[in-house]
């Protein structure tokens, strides 16, 4: 037994290993961002809502008509001065669910979604007649 002197097969194996490595690297660089592994931020729910105001009781009601379900604790009713008027409620909100908040006639109320990382997104602005 001696050392091999024919090394032609070695270059073919090396090139195949390099090619497989490059393909895996390209796949990983495309697939990781595509599936969101690196981005853990929550996305704003895409919702359609209907508002109704009862002047007799001073109650603004918001009904989830269509779109994504969402965590009710992340959706806040915010007054014109920035004060919190409350959240939609605890638990999952699905189509058909309703939330109500007491407001004065002519008041402006914003429905704001807050992500786990503190980002805010405006879902609705309601201004009462008054």
C-alpha cells in the first residue's frame, strides 16, 4: 500500500461539496427572511369595523365586521387628549364581537393597536357630532 498519486477524483468531490454549500447558503439567505424567522414583530390586524353612537347613554359601540381576529387587550380606545378610555377587552376578538366605551358628544376617539414591542397603529378615528 502506498500513497495515491492519481488526484483527478479529488477535484470533482471538492467542487460538488462547494456547489452544495453555495446552494444551501443561497437557500438559507432567501428562506429565512421569507418565513419571518428573523422578524418577530407582530403585524397590525387587518379589520373592518362599524361604529354606532347612542346619544341617550353616551356610548360608542364598535363592532368587528370582517378581517383578522386579534387580541382584545392590544386594542385601545384613546381620547383626543391621549388618555386611555379602555381596551377592547381581554381574550381573542373575532368577527361579530362588539366593544363599547362611554364618550361625550363631539369627542374624538381613536382605536389604536399596540404591538408587543410597543409599536402603535391607528385602526379607526371616530368623531362624534356635537
